[in-house]
């Protein structure tokens, strides 16, 4: 099987080749690209189709959030023109979509772009074109370590998630045999490395690590490996589709470990429905208010979704799109009517403990990881969830963890 490091090299070569012909778009003479007297153009990419299509709700959620903002009068007299493009979770398509957004549509900023590999494919291009990227919908560490002028990360790192999930499994649940099933790329690799480092602190090691490729749909052999490992808990970093497949495959073997999963699988109602109720009992990391929360903003968002898009299922993935756009809108308000890329950057850097529907967010010129907090929750019968903890942080040395990940 191709290693994560080899995959990185291949991916980088393909991306550089795809980007070689791209020219840097310049703002219109005398103006700011994507800003007119009455509009601000914001864009994103999301897998509306393909193997990660269930995450497409994130992009649609961001779109609904901006529709709500426009309903309320926009920002300093300007309406948000939102551009949502489908990349099907394929980095090459992300490159094409982003090039079009910048060079044809003239986006001012982007937010809530889904996926680690897709976002890596376009980050340098966006930076070269001075397009501010706020809240990539991925917990990889590439966006904030080291800090980059035009990139502002909100998503709690997967490395932190893994450490908190391991600590809970060992300290609170008494589990000692822990396995990991993960997508074989930076996304899944982050969860794997985070789990390894956390287990080492407890004098333990991973009893089995099972990798999955994005196109895989037959996971029966993966399920057998997990069962034969004797793991009493399994940590998971997969797409929702593969999470449902492996959960079913393990269940058919009569094997019932405690599942602990990344926030990428926090849409409990959806997964409960897709697994016909078998998702009950799954513990997950949460980086935003639960979809069934009575938090005032979550209540407001539910009402907006019901009003503006009654056909949408109001779950965690949809509301994640709202949450990722929150700091961008706050910064646009702080930047004032005289909006430029520089004034937006300065406004984002002024966020100090900003609270939307996630944990408090703080940015500074030398600090681009807005938060490292999360809470743990458990899926219950019916598909809703209950909180197990308040906001917590892992306390791991993230720089050391990143080095370990890069050496894989």
C-alpha cells in the first residue's frame, strides 16, 4: 500500500502541474476584486457529488447563512453574492473550481472549503492571489502551522481530537486495547498519529491500524482485521459513507467495540438513520453546538433553515457551514464600509475570544489557529446526542505532533 508520505509527493506533483498554467488574477483597476458598492463576492467548494457527498451540506449551510445575512440587510449596505462550486472531493476539480472563482467570478474571500486534500491543492494559489481563506472545513494543521497571512483556521485540529478521544477511552471508559481505522491521507493520518502519541502517554500502543482508500466500498476485510485485533475501542477518521459501511460490516460479525469518532462524523441524526439506529452509543468529538441544542444562535439557524430551505435536513453538517462563516461575517462587519483585503485581515486579527456556535476564537498576526477546543458527546436512541463534557483541550505538544506526522 502506498504510504502517506509517497501519496503526499504524488499529490504535490499533480497539483503543481495543474497550477502551472494559472495566472494570478489582479483586482480591477481602481477597485477591490469582489467588492462593489452593493455586493461582496464570497466563494467555496464542497463535495455536492461523489464519495463524500454527505459533506456537501457544509457548503449549502454556508450558502444559507449568507442568505440569512442578506435577509437581515447584508453588511454595511452590501449583499453577499455567494458562489458554491462542486468539486466532488477531487483536488483536481477543486483547482479548476477555484481558478474559475478567482479569475472569472472575482471572489473577495473564501470560507468553509471542504476537505484536506482539496484545500491543500488550492491554498498556495489563493495566497498568491491574496484571497483570504477563512475557516477551511478541515482539521488538518497545514493552514495555521506555520501561520500564513491570508489563512485563518477555525477547525480544531484532528491531532487534538484524537488525543481527547484516547484520554476519554482510557481514563473514563477503562479501555486498553484501542484500534484506529482511518482514511489513508493527511486527514486520516492526523487522527492516527494523534492517537499514537496519546496512547504512548498512557503506556499503551495501537493494537491495529487499518487504512482505507477514498474509493473503497468493500470493507469486509477491514472489519475482520478490527475484530481479530481484539480491540475494545475503535477510533475512526473516515467519510460518512465509509463510516456507515464499516459500522455495518463490523456489526454483521457480531463484534461490538466502543466507537469513538472524529467531528467529521458528528451529524448524529443522519448517521443514526443510515445505520438504522446502530449509531446509538457512538461517542464523538464536537466542535460546535449540537444540532438539537437550545443555544440561541443554533435556534436562530434552525429557524432560518426551515424558512429558507425547508427541503434541507437540519443536521450538524448543514449548521457547520453556518459556523465556519461566522468569523468571516464578524470580521466584515468590523472592517467597515471601506473594505479591502488588508482591512479584512486586520479585522480577523482583532478577533479575541469571539463566540459564535463554536468555541471562542482568537487570531493574532502570529497566530492563525483560532481554537483547539472541543467537547465530547454521545449519540442516543432516536439519533440526537447528549454532551459528555464541557469545552476541553488536549494539551498535546502540537508542534511535536506535526513533526511526527510529517515524518510518516
